[in-house]
C-alpha cells in the first residue's frame, strides 16, 4: 500500500479520504438546499445555529481517529499489531461514551444551548427542533468518522470512502422523503442529517467485527495513559477541524452584532457551505496522508516523507487557486440553488464571498503543515499553528477590524487570519521548524520503539 511513486501513494490514500469527506459534507449542504427551497430564509437561519455543534462532533471524531491513527500506523509499521488493536479499542469506547454523554446532556440543556449558538427569538423554536435530532444521534455521528479513519489506517481507504459516500447519499434520499412526501418540515431535514451516519457505521463495523484487517475487537487491558497520548496526538486535528465551528460561531455572533440580521445569517449559512466544501477538500487530503506520514516515520523513511510533503504542497496550492477562481465565476450560481427566488440574498452572499475567500489559497498549505507535523509526532508545532489559524487570529480580527474600519470588513477577516498563519508557518520553515531528518526524529522514533 505504501510502496511506489509518490504521486501513486498520494492518490491511493489522500484522494479517497478527500472524496469520502466531501460527499459526507454534502448531506449538510443538501439540508440547506431543501430547507431554503421548501421553508425559506428564517428556517435556513435556524439550521445555521446547529452548524457549530455538528462541527464539534466531527472534530471530536476526527481528532480521536487522527491521534489514534498516528500511534496505530507507527505500531503497524513496526509489526506491533497487539498494541495497535489496543489503541483502536480504547479510542472506540472513548468516543462511544462521549456520544452518549452528549446525547443526554444536550437534551437536558437544549434551550440554553440553542441560545448560546445564536438562536434569536424569531428562530429559536426551529433551532431547538433541529438541534434536538442532531444531539439524539450524536454517537453515530462520532463513530462514523472515527471508524472511517480506522479503516484508512488499516489499509482500507476505499472502504472508508464508500461508507462516507453512501451515508451522504442516504441523507439526500431521506431529505426528499421527510420534507416533501411526509412534509415533516425542519424536523425532517434534521432527522435526515442525523440518520445518515448510521448507514456509514453499518458499512464500516463488519470490517472490525469480522476481523478483516489488523484492527479488530478482542479482550485486552485498557490504559488511561493511552487515552492521554491519543488525545495529545489528536488535539491539533481537533483544533483544525473545530476551527470551522469556531469561525461559524464567531461570525454568527458578529453578523448579529453588526446589524446584518437574518439576511446576514442566511447568507453566511450559504457561504459556510461553500467554506465547508473547500476546507473539506484540504482536510480530506491532509487526513488521508496521515497514515502515510506516520508509516514513513515508523519505518525511518524520512526522505520519502519529505518528498511526499513537497509534492503535496504543490497540489494544495494549485487546488486553492482553482477553488478561488471557481468562486469568482460560479458563486452566484451556487447560491441560487439554495434560494432561487431570493435574489437579494443570493447577490449579497455572492458579493461578500469575494472578500471572504480571497486568502484561501494559503489555507490548504496551513492544513497540510498541521497534518504533517501531527503525523510525524511534532505535536507542539502542529498545535501552535492550529491555534494561530483558529483561536487566535480570527477572533482578534473579527472583533477589532470591523470596529475600526466599518462592518463590511468583517468579511475579509478569515482570509486575513489564514494569511497571517501562513506567514508564521513560512517563518517556521525558514528557521528549520519542520525537522525532516534531525536528531529530534531519531530520539522520538527511539522512544516509540521502547514503549
């Protein structure tokens, strides 16, 4: 699986994960299309309130899968399959328990949660209805992404892709069924989104239950210290994925604060869908390369890791440029799908997109550098860059730049944050902060072999 030309390994691992995540993101976007066409602008604003929570769930799952994946891939590359299976089971039970806890606590505090996420009085009831269904099925949302990541680390990237894609297709079918023939309204859209991951889990579980790879369920001791390492290795992925939810929450708040109202919230929902597509392309490619970088590290093949990184940087830059060109040419057509009769909303979203996405050519490289550092054990550097592009630069810019220069500047803040984070990443590279073959890797690999 890991042998051959760099481009071939890239296509084998990165592209299936990218396609799987992209199709899985489709079910969120399809909800917006059905809601916009069937229920209108206010219902779209209510659905936007649930986006940060969905991103939290996805972030938890991908972070756990990435953290465990780094440890599992290194162990598998060294032939230590028993420890790899232990890490898999510990992560599975951790996420299962977390999902059940979210389902219980979320229903107990549903109203304050809806208000916290931006539900105004006009849309609060619809927002609560949508959130209730998402919360109830949180365990499946978590496990679908986690099991896909584990299948990828077990050498089955196409299985992971198939499961995520079929989950998305099932959501599209259920969206139509619940919202048109059954006429369930926003509850139907939420239910379709919540049920989609169940199909993904049902496709993925047999691989592990029937022992079709190196990872499967067996009786083994579980250690708290392993959980700590899994979370440490996965935390940069959590921040990187959760940044979508963080940014959405910040923009929802700022849009209301600066007086854009329901028009701004509905427009940002559509812009958020486009952002989700672009970032999913980057995140999917980066996550798909995680087993590759971790495997090369475990085998001590640092020159191949460096070669793969250089190839990937070129791909990410080219992809970012193509995406922005598509936004310039096609964004209005894209937004018209969600609300074809609301020309004011479509024009507003299209106009703001030009500023909002102007720095996204850099975003892909930022994602790649975080994934590379995380996969090779440089967790501190991955964590630092994740914080810069999500928790530090965006909040500072969103709450200062519009106050100084006017509210229209809110739409350029995210791209400015990515550009600033990219400059920091470039400075790290120039100072040798990406250790391809330094002593730090040798010491780290030695510690791993002794554990």
